[in-house]
């Protein structure tokens, strides 16, 4: 799996960056219409940082997999 760095706009409700609402990829803003699934990996083992995944559907019907690496505060999208 290859991922490309992106900027993500998030909704912040009861906690910061609770869920993505849009992302900027190659200069284009892509609005997220729906979060189809979400899960995370890691967290218990200090050598395995938490990674959050969001499978999303955009306003134009495309599906993407977004990944958030908490250790680096970095978002990416699967290409």
C-alpha cells in the first residue's frame, strides 16, 4: 500500500480532530460526504504508535482511505 501526504480539515467536537470533513490533495479540496468505516492500530506497545484509518466517500462518490499517524501528526491518503 502506498500513501501520499495530504492536508486534512477535521471536525473537533468532544476532542480535537475527531473526524475528517475534507482533505486537500494536489491543490484540490475534496469534501467528505460520509465516513464508511474507521479503525485504529497500535497504542499498547510504546514501539507501535497509534494509527487511525478512515474509509470515506466524497461528495462526488469516490472512496478513499485516509490514515492519521498520531506520532507525527500527519495525514495521508492511499493512492
